C-alpha cells in the first residue's frame, strides 16, 4: 500500500474547506468516506467527490477500507471519538485542542498506544517551512541571546454570531485559549524548545457564557526566558509571533494561517537597523496530511508525539486554572 485511505468524521466547515481539499492534494492520501448524523452528508459527499457517505459515525469506524479517521468535531467530543476510532483500529488525526483537560489527553494517548494506532493532534501550522527556518536563524546566533518571545492569535467574532457559535459554549470547550491561544502556546514551546514553569493570566470574560473572550498570558519558561501571548474573539485578525534577542529580532506576521496569503509565510529579521525579509511558500494542510500518511505507511510515531500533546494540554489547563484562581500557576514543580 502506498496510499492511505482517509475517513472524515463530520461535515464540519474545517473538514470541507481545508482538510478534505488537502487530502486530495496530498501525494499519498485519498478521501474514501465521510460521516454525519444528518442526511446532508450525501450532498456533501457528492459535491466533494467522496465515494462513501454514512449517516452515522459508527458506520464509518466499521468500514474496513479506512485507515485513518480525521476528527473535526467540537472540542468536547474529541475524547469520545478518538477512543472509539482507536478501538476500531483506526489511526487518528484530531483537531486541536485534543481534549478539554490534560487527564483526558493522557487517556486518549494511552488508548491509542494500547490499540497500536498512531495519533496526532492537528496543529497544521507547524508543517509550514517558515518555522524550521526561524529555528535555524535562532541557532545561528544571528539575533543573539533570546530574551523574549511574543505571540498573538485573534479574530473578531460578530455579535450576531455569538449566540450560536460553539466557541462561545463553555460546555463544548469554548473560549479563546482553547480555540486560538492553543496555537500561541504550541508555537512558543515549539520554537523555544522549552516548557513553561509558571503562568499568569489576565482574562476578559463573557460573564453570561463563562468563557474567556480575551486572554493575556505571561509565561516564564524553564530556562528563564519570558514569553507572552494574547488571544481573543474581540480583536481584529492577527496571527503572529516575534522573538527578541540581544542583537536583533525575528517577526513572523503570518505564523498560523499563511494559507490566507496563498501559503506565503514571511520572516522579517531586524538587525543593526536593517530589515531582511525571507519568503517561504508551503501548503501546510497538505503537508500535514502527507506527513501523517507517511507515518502510517511506515508505521512510525509522529515527531509531534502524544506526550507533546499532553504537555500542550497541561499548559492550556494551567492557563484556565490561573483565570479561575487569579493567581500565578506553577507547572512541573516536582521537577524543580
């Protein structure tokens, strides 16, 4: 077998708009089936040229011709269906955040291991080549010793949409940290190759819905480098990070959704009052699909492991704990 057969669990917008087209662009993958709890799945399957359509998730999991299940369900449903897919012998790519708590993340990772299936959380941004290039620049010492990393991911959610948007439902894993702040956390950990040891959060809450509309987060990493990020449903669209060193700084203004600019990522290196701009083009969604498909074909664990997913979830959980207690939260105290 040199082509991995994918099944999609739901007709969610991200599946229709991003992942299904990406699977079709991938060199080693094909979409074989899609499932929904609605008969509209047949229209979607016909429109997107998907051979099989099921009106229940269970039917898809029982299809012997499917190798990988992609899960774009609401956050609170990820755990249940990752576990069911794993027990059905299917490899799993799940949308972020993988679960609502770190303990749930540990559970799904264990179930996948126990059932000998591969699992990966879908942080697609990391497959764009601009981030590996940023790490190369940092390693070269061009901007000197890193003193600060900043990140931001926000968009403005129209007031008329807020009553019906699942991002605003606390029971379904709503909130800006769960939805977009998780990218900031992941990229800080990914670029600095360090874990946070302490976290403080100032949040602007929707008091009726009990979700964070905006969060401002300050982290200190294990090596002492400070990192700050903000995420919001109340600000204009931004998706960026910046690393500041003793000799210069690196700006990445299209960090998480370069696909909105035709896949073009930008790296701006500022040093000695001069700017250098590097442009890299990549299809991050297709690269994500190809990478996970290759892992399936070769039977190798993804570089972005389940343990990494658990660590990201621990930071998300600590952020929400800090919001609740209004106090600084310490991570990995037993290791210090």
